[in-house]
């Protein structure tokens, strides 16, 4: 382009002949005349059309790209995967050519959408307390020295743009309920509307337009917090663009700098603190002040949270003959009286509660393992099997649940099983837990082991002394008529007078 400008300036401004221009530039006279006759001031080169190895597969690849464009972002095939599928069909070209074709196809599709009116959006504005937006994302963190994939729940107020991020192992109902309860607690209230995508934990079926068949448990949660759930159109993330952007920002500002933590609660405590700090660091952009300043004004428009929603998910279960129930490839013990009987399992993010006949039977810490390499685990509570070993004392010797008893109980068991009838004595000692406090029984066993007398009789004797002594020290409320008005004085001379030999005593 610089040479074209020089040629035009020499000829039309300086009146230099074409011969002199030819001598100066080395170009032919015909080329110089063509440049001078052209009205364009830029040189345009015609790119020749060359055949490509991808041409026989262009229609096939275009069809694939059209199908993939209608899928969700996470389920689409990448250009690398498309190249591999074309190789199977006989394509012997490079991956770079396939990637270039995909970029060109997407660019043309974007232009066509803009031409027909799609891809054009209207800026949205929300009043204080009007709505919040929710979304999930997948991120990584180091927990207990191990790199694990986590599901991050993002909740963001649409007006003030204050946000909360919490990490979970799964994207299940109970995780969603806990995420919203914690978010409302941190944000200081509940807005009037909640904007969600069509996640399976909220929508059972998508109808025509905005019609949705909402999950019954999700509807109960929304009714408890008194907010109206609103669902986006399928594959229309721009309808909740604030939280979509928050997912990208959190990945750069939070997750890339996240340190290592001992457990998940410690990570969530750090995320909550860091989110609140970011409120003060971020400028709102539309309203004056920071996000924290606008949020402080919006809190007055939020409805108080009140009592948290009991966000459990209930599953009907049947207890096995070994007093176990199965959940998520793990097994948990249940009291023996409910073996071979139906129960209800209430699932929380961090615990499991077994309920039957209107009462809570037991509670276990929930084990959430995503890796298929982790073996199945069984969580025992040896107290659940006391009724069984009272009828089958021989099962105490090799019973798997009793390997997790306190050290004192296992030491006493080793000593008692050395003599005949020791298994029955040990069962009787363990059965004391059903009538007495477990710590008192454990203390009695430890004292018996210190005395070197590991017998049931000695443990019972110590336990009775512990419980009786505890009862003797309790305050006694005497009637008012029996209150001591004058305390007697100690006089040892009266006792010495009784010992005098000269005095006669009644015999």
C-alpha cells in the first residue's frame, strides 16, 4: 500500500513520467498504468481457490457442527473430537484445517443470527430486593492433600451484585437446598424472585414456552422461603447473565488462588470470607460506590430469612439381615430391632438420618466419594448389635462392628475371652450401656483394668459405686419442719467420761 501511495504521488503531484517511475520502482509500465487507472487506494490481491482434503467432508462436518450447536455447552464435541471422527470416515488431513473450518462456520452462523435479529439483547435492570440468580459450576481444589473436583454453587443478587460461592461434592437436591440456605444467611435476606436454569433438581419436565413441571421438593423449598422461582429458556444463559459472568470471574479471582484445606467446611468458610471481602473491592459499575455499599442499602428490601428449610431428601430403604442399609455404594448400620424392616433415610449434605415409626433411629456422617477407585465402605455402630449378641454371644469374638469399640472395651474383651464363659460376661458388660451412661461404664472398665481384676463382677461393683456416689452428692430438699436450728457442738470430754472405770454403766 505504501508503494501504491508513492506511485500516485509521483505521477499526479510531482508530474513524473511513467518511464521514470518504472526506472525507480522496477515495476512494468502496464502495472504502473493499472495502479494509476484504479480508483482504489488499497491493493487487493485475489486469493486463488485451492482444493482441500476437507472438501469431500465439508457437508458432513457442517451437519455435525449444526447438531453440536443445539446441545448444551458441556455435552458438545470439541474440534479435536470432530477431527478424530472424520479420520474414522477416511479424512487424512490435519486437525488445524478442521479447527479453521469450525471457526469459519461459527462466524458465519453468528452473522446470520444477527441478521435475523437473534444475538441482540436488551440491557436488564433490577430494583432492590427484586431477584437473585443461581448457577452451578465445576472447579478444583486441594482437600486433605488430594486434588478433587467440586461443584460450586453461585448465588448473586441482581441489584447489588453481591454474591456467595459454596463448594459441594455433588449437584443434588440436598446440596442445592443447603447452598440457598447459606446464601440467604450471608446475603441477609430473601429476594422476591429466584432465576434458575432448567436443572434436574428443580425442573422435572420442560413444557412449551415458560411452562415448567417443577420438582415437588424444590417447590416446597421455594414456598418455605416465599420467593417465586423463574426458569430461563433452554440454552439461554444470557437470561441470568450476571451469575454466568460471576462463574467466570470466580474462576479467576477465587479458585486460581485457593489454598489447600483440611476438609470441605474449612474451604467453605474461606470462600464465604473471601466473597465478602470482594464486595468491598469491586466497584458496582452502574450505581455509585462498591458492591458492599449497594448491598448495605438493598438489605432493607430483602425479606428476613427466619427458620431455615429442613432440606433433606427422603428415600425408602429396607434394612438387610445384617442390620445394614445401602446408599451411594456405601453401607450404614441400623439398630438390630429394625433388621429386615422398611425405614426412611433422610439425606442431608453432611449426614444421614434413619427414621421409622415416627422416631429417629440413628444418625451417621455421610460419606461422599466420587472416585470409582475408592472401595465401598461400611460404617458400623457397635451399639446397634447389642441385642443380637445377647442372643448370640459367640458372634462377639469375630464381629466386625465390635472392632470399633473403645480401647478399654477391647482390652477387657481380650482378657475375658481367655477363659470359658468370657464371651457371655463381655456381652453382659456391654449391655450395661443400655441402662447406664456409656462414659460411666467405660470409666468402670478402665478402673477394673487398672486394679488388675478384669471380671464382670468387679466392673459391676465399680459401676454401682460410681453411680451411687454420684447420687449421694446430690442436694436433698428437707421439709421446713426438719431444718436444723442449732448445730450441736463437738465435745470429746463426754466420750472420755463414758470410759471412766469408776462409773457404773447399764449392761
